[in-house]
C-alpha cells in the first residue's frame, strides 16, 4: 500500500464534498466570500491530488509490476521482490549478452541462472 493509495481516496472524497458545497452555495447563497473560501479548499485538494499523482511509476501503478507482471496471473513476488528480481534478471541478461558480444557461447550455468530470473519476472 503506497502513500498515494492511502491518501488518494480520502482526498478525492474531500474534493467531492467541496465541489458539492460549491454547487449548493451556488444555488442557495449569494455570498461570494463563502464560495471563494470553498473554492480555495477545492483547489488545494485538487493540487495535492495532482502532486501525489506525480509520484513514481510505482506510485501511479504504471511500473512493470502492474503493467506486465500481474498480466500473467496472481503474483508470486511482492512488488519490492519483483523489482529486486527484475534488477537481478537484467544483470544476468547483460552478463549473458557480454559472452555473445565477445563471440563466445553463454556458459550453461549463466544461461540457466538467467532463465531462472527471467521466469521469476515473467520476462
Ligand atoms: Zn513498481
């Protein structure tokens, strides 16, 4: 559960309440000070929501864990475990590629370990 996940529904609720209050005031009260006050609150909630939405791809659920890994079924790894495995997989793929770039065969143990990490991250 990210900070965004925790705060977003509450801020969204507060923003909706402020918007509802604005609609009510618009229909029932000609007092522009009240409207300005509530509009200020709505703008502040909207700004904070926008700032939260600017977090990391993980915060926005746009990282490879959400866009790729979960597409292949229920997770065997937590979000943090997945990203750690993803980094390990990339290191092994780079190592395997370095053998190929040098015109050599990838040693079987390197190939096996690389496949293991690729399977973990569903590459
Ligand atoms: Zn992530």
